C-alpha cells in the first residue's frame, strides 16, 4: 500500500495530487494534478503548489465513474437504501456521480416530485447526482417540461414498483412528441405474461430467465429501434442481456441516435451456477442468463456495440430476498463493486484499465451530454478516484455500504480497489473512512433548452 499523505481537513480550496498515473481511454501518463475551487486547473510535471497535497506514487488516477442506472429508493423505501447510504456506497466504489431511477414512492413523474427529490439529494448525497423522470401513459407535459434530467425512463415490462407502459401506442406517443433522451427497460410485457402462465407455480428460480425470455427482450428492443429511427429520437436501451440483441444492434444501431449499456452481473454471473449458489438473490430484471449470452455481451462491449456500463444497483433487504421464488423481489446491489470488478478484469488481462475508463467514466458522460466530467484535464470538475491496482480484497456481505448488506459477489477475491475518492475537489472517501462535510451537486446536462440530453 503506497504512502498517502492526505489533508485532515477535507474541504480544501486547492490541492495537488503528485506522481499519479493519470488514465484516460487513450493513454496513461505519470503526472501531477492541480485542483483549485473544485476544478482541475493543470495536469503535468510542473503544476505548482497548493494548500494541500496527496502523494499518489504507485496509484492510478481515474476520472470518477458515472453510474447511469441506480435505484437508491429515496423517497419511500428507505429500509432498502436512501440517498445517503447509496451515495456513500458509490463513493467507496469510485463512483462520483449517479443517475437514479424514478420507481421510488411516490414515482418521480412530475416536476414537483422531481424538485422534491433534488431537494432531498442536496441534503444527503455525498457524490454528484441526476434523476430520471418516469413516464406514465398520461404525463407527457411533465416529461417534456422538467428541467435538467438525464432523460425519460420507460418501463416496458413490470419490475419493482408500479411504473409500466405496456401498450406500444403509448410508448410511440412519447417518442413522437418531444426531443429528450428516452431510456428504456426493454422487455415485452405480453410475452412475459404468456411465459408466466406456462411456468405458473414453479418453485425453480432458474425459470425466471425462461419467463423473462431472450425473445421478450429482443421483441421489445426491435420495436424501440424502429421508434428511434422513425422519430429520430435519442434512445438508450438499459441493461442489455441477450446475444440476440447484441447481434441485432450490431446490424441496426445508429451511432449517436441509439446507445446501450451492460451491467457487470450480466456477464460475470451465469445460469445455472449462480441461480444454484444465490437462489432468489440472483433474481433481477432483465435476468441473469447463460454463459453464451454473457460471452456475447462482453464481446459486444469490447466491439463498441455496447457503449458503456451501469449497475442497475437495486437493493432489497434480506428479509425480502429470502421469500420464495414468485414472491421475492427482483434486483441486486452493485454500485460499490462496479469499479473493483472491472479493475479486476483489467488485472486479469481481459481488458485494459483505459477501457475501464472508457466504459465507466468517459462514455456515460458523452452519451448523456454531462458538462465538465469524465476526464482528468484542465477545466473539468475534480471528480477523481485514486486506485491501487495491486490491492487485493475479498468482497464480503456486511462489509459494503449499501443498506441491504449483501452482495452477489460475496467471497470473490478482487484485485484493484479505490483508496481515495474526490468529488468536486474534496476528499469524500479515504481508506474506508467517509468525509461528508461537503455534499455532492446536481450534474448539469447540455442541450436542455431543446428538451434533450446527449
Ligand atoms: O431487477 C430489477 N430491479 N430490475 C429493475 O428494472 C428494477 C429493479 C428494482 O427497482 O428493484
């Protein structure tokens, strides 16, 4: 573990990070980073001095990750998570910004509810934040009038909560009227319902992936791509899970118009092994599938068919997950383990650390049109993670910071961990300790005047 000299007072107006290996998607260079008033002022070999200093020799400096899909359950389901616990888990995992989903209680479907959520976040969040607005079949005015959001979220299949638009005519109406990005949970509700009837009464959790079949995912994705093309509307397909969709998107995806993402669990966990190991704790929507889907998704990410990564961090309490198949809710935590799991892939030679920066930091920022984030360069916000690529730790239930207190990766030995996380120039996490005197801020999206992002 390298020596890290770090300020005791965590709120600083200027700071130098010395001797870091600064990583972007295209290169890695040894450099000092000068930060002033929350922004990066200079990166290089003679950046001058500052009030505080971190000696980062032996550490890599990565831009903070942006997790564009989390469920932090606030307001309304704080026994599972809240914006404080979720954002602390994020900070510990090197995630310096997140976009939270609207299936809270109440659902975030109006400007007023959005304003309330942003209020709560300003008091509780340790890292930076943005919030999706949730689509219903009759809130078009709200969807288009709400300000500074990553986009509109549509659930085309039922998952946790009541948000659902299963009638394709209602989905088309939203595509046809407005400009901002639409992010979709892409599974076909009618196909799922038909499969459900076939597996009625099943006690085998592995049937989850048969009920929420690959066909259901592909049918919905095909429809959405048609909608995006027809209305030239920016579409982001959330958490892709099938080889079929990778192949379809390889042929049909239009760069700049259509994008998609991958969650680590959809290529690191697999059926049948992880259903046997985890039971209902492996249940999520869309589901964990077989290794052949996982391999195609990984290939799709490496090829660029899949643009970025996300976690779909969706915590539920143990009590809820211990219910039998059919009653247990779907979803698993992941925001804190995203970056370590991916650094571990790099350490194992499956990708480069530069790729990790591309998928977790640069691409989500570009896709959603976020201002001044995702790079360690002059003028960008000082959201920086110092990682120790040599550090090895075992993920343990109860040692992570999500309220749910469990992880599908319990017992996995992982090499490559964040040791210091800076948000807007302030150290918020260091070696297991949090500094929450200064809170995160709402991220700013470009192109909002046109009602769009990205
Ligand atoms: O498994 C899931 N859980 N998928 C979702 O889309 C929602 C999430 C949740 O909120 O629990």
